[in-house]
C-alpha cells in the first residue's frame, strides 16, 4: 500500500491478516487501485496570496508575509532557490518557521546582513539565527516596530524607520 505522506494521517505502517491464500507468502497482492488527490495546499497561491518580502541569506531564498500566513518565514533548500520541500528536517531541506509574539504583526521586510537575517514587522524586530531546520530560531530584538519601507544597510548597521505607536 502506498499512501502520500500528507494523506496518510500519520500512519507509517499498516498491518493486515490473510483471509485466503498462503500466509507464508512475502507479498500480498491487491486488486483495487484508487488514485487520490493531495490534501496539502500550497502556502502561496492565487487564493492564499503571495509573499510580500524576500531575501537571499546563507545560500537560501527566504520568503514571508503572505496574507494567509503573515507571521511565517520559509526558506528554500540550500542553493536550490525554488525548492522549498520539507520532509524530515534534514539539513539540506527547506525551512518553515512561524514567529511567536504577544503582539504579532505581519512581516513586511527581510534584510540579510553578514550572518544575520533581520525580520521587520510593524510591532517587533527579530533576528533569525541558524542555518538548518534543526538549528533555526527567531528571537525578538525590540518592540519598536517599523514602517513598511525598505531598510538600508550601511557600515554594518541596518537603518529603518520606526513605527509610531
């Protein structure tokens, strides 16, 4: 039996019992085939919206800020900028991280500078560290927030316009 991971409901193995035939046989033959459709939906689409921010950082393409997932960052596989596939969290797979904050607001700017990925929202700034699915994390830096304009890198610093609260 072959079941797509997204449709398997978390089952990895099925157990069956012979009702006819020889139990010493190694394989059980099935006579019915049914093709299904994936229950998984793309994060970005015409229905769910498209990312509003992007940056190349540490050999990956990072995208964020869609209307359906405004607090979520996704990163491509290393050096494969259009492959975001995630399966088991291996180092060479895509990354998905959702920012957690008391006053979460939509991501509107990503800035790659040196070894940091800076994430700007109207309520909080974050630093994303780590380069693999198992090491990536985001930490809140300030609660100043920023307006939805392009941040500027200058001499090792990032300048941005603070949001008025």
